[in-house]
C-alpha cells in the first residue's frame, strides 16, 4: 500500500512504502467494543469491516462483533444514507444492542455522507442510542480513530447532573490491551478510589470461556457510567494521542478538570500516575505499590549488565513508544532509532528532549515513519534489539536481530493481551522480556567452552 504524504513541494514528496500504522476505523472499532452492549458499525463496504474485524481478532484471539452498511456500486455513487438507515433498523431488530457506535470509512468520507442528519432521520427504538464519529482512513492512524470515537462517546453521552462533583476519577486508558486496563483498575482499587474507565475492554476481549454463550460480553463501560463521567471530580488522560481530545471534551462540556499523563509504561510514567492519584484525592500511597516499585528497582540493579549500553530500535504507536523510550533510557539502553507511523511533530520533540536529558547523541527520531526506511537505517548502522509490533519480524529475520513484541498489532504470539506492560508489574514484565531476549541471543552466539566465562 502506498501512502503518500506530501511534506513540501511536490517534487520532494516521499512515498510511504510500509507505514508503521494502520487506518482510523480499526481504532474506532476497538474503542466502541469498550462500551457495554454496544455493536460497532462500519459505514462503508463489507470488505473494510471484515478487514478491521480480522485484524482485531488476530491480535486479541477473541471474537470481534461489528456490522456494516454494505456499500455497493449504487451507494458509492448516490451516497449511503439509505444503507445506514436500513442497517440501524435491522441491527436493533435482530441483534438488540443498547447502543450502536457508527464510524466511517474512506468511501463514505469521500462521498461526504452527513451522518448526524442521517442518524436523526433513522428509526431508533425508545431507550436505544446511536453515536457516530468520522474516521477517514487517509488521515491520521488507528490511534486517531480511537481518539475520535472516545471523544464522540463523551460528546454524545456525558452529562453534568450533580451540583457537587463526586469523589471519583475518570480514567481514559488510551489504546492499550485489556490486561493493561485491568492493571490500571487494580491500582485504583489499591488506593480505594472509585473510578470510571472509558473505554473498558476488560471482560470483552479477554472474557473467560464459560458454558453459556452471550452475544454481548459482560464487560465494557455502561451508558450510565459514561453519562456519570460528567459528575467526576477528576479525569486522568493516559496517552496524549489517544486520550487528550476526550479529556478536553469533558473539561469543556462538563467542567471536569483533566490531567494529561503518559501511558504508565516504565518507572517514571507509573510514578507520575501514582503521585497524581495521591495528590488529587489526598490518599496515601498504598504499601503494596511501594513494595512493587521496590521490586522493580531491585530487578533493574540485578539485571542491568544484561542490557546496559545496548542499542535498541523502538517503533509503534506514539503513546506506547514515548514512555517505552523513557523506560529503556532508565535501564541504561541507547534508543538508536525511534519511530511512529502516527502523525504529530510533538512526538519528535518529546523524544529528542528525553534523549537530550540522558545525553544520548546520534539517534534518529521520526514521526509518520516508514518501516522500509527504518530497515535501511539499520542496514547502515546495526542495533542489538528491536522493540515493536509483529511487523518488525521481517527486519529481525533479515538482519538477524532479536525482536521483543510490544504494542499493536501482535499477530504471531498469544496471551499478550492478558499480560500488562503498564504499572510496576508491567515494568517487571518488560525487564523480563528484554533481559531474557538478549540473554538468549548471547547464549546462542557464545561457544560452549566460553559460556561459563560470560556467566
């Protein structure tokens, strides 16, 4: 797929051969799955919907429900209003969700369908809801689509109905796995702070196998909880690209103050989350979390010689890459190449500031990047380790460099959606993966007679 993004005069346009991202509707679909009894709806062709469902199902190893407006040639020419109205009526009659979350595709965006008007003209049963967001695939990335959908949830559903704000916190977790969301909720429980997570894919895409089948899993944020976010004392937005827009909407619409933080990956980013909860809710930091932090510090000391000074490539979504870069710098590694496929010049500014603080020179940082270009950089100056998504395996195989799989999508490994990389427990898991991967590589390269010497 060629994704041409002009950055100057036409003669200097650079084509993206292998962009390090996927399209907006995937993020919007994942966000919608985090609403209880919600059916995501793709306003476009069946092929787009099938691809997005397949991609999510391969990553999470679980069923992904979604419906489609099923555009044909006629809808492509005359617009998809009739298709969407019919779809809304059929979905409520056949599948009976509480809410439909509509997102657009390239086709419907190019046509210019007026979704708010179409939804107002549709047959929506009493007590049911339909929300929408615009997600043109030729702009942004799947993180942009996720952000747009969460912002629309707030825009449509959040309400400030209480005269005094409740002693509860809204957590906007960003595009992370259910295991990460579950870990963030555990941290809240350790503090004893009531919270609303939006979206929440725990017990949706990590639901247990039981002897009962239900079309809609038990998990997800309820419509009542989304409405109640407007009554919360505080919002914490984790990950600027995925969550800041929804946090700003809550502040503007419901006057709920928002603290933007990095996704709590690594020691410093987790400390920031812990101290924000401590300060905003005047709670003592639980002793259990202090013990976990101490274990991370102890483990870093015990294992530092495994990775100290190793050159590493980090690529993926900006809300994952930024705190992960910060963490590997804490570990004593050197981020040689840092890349995201999502647009945003602030990515390069933040990473370069971090590198400057640690006095790391000669690194290449790229937003809206390309894995083909990344491969060329590695050929020119090799590294010791890759950290990123499944698509890094082609570079890893070609250059014989080990890969630690982190982020979205991971299509060739299992169990990872249930295992957190956030919080102090996530720190330990990342140290384990990085350290053991480098040890495996060293053991492979060292001869038997020299093995005892390097141990």
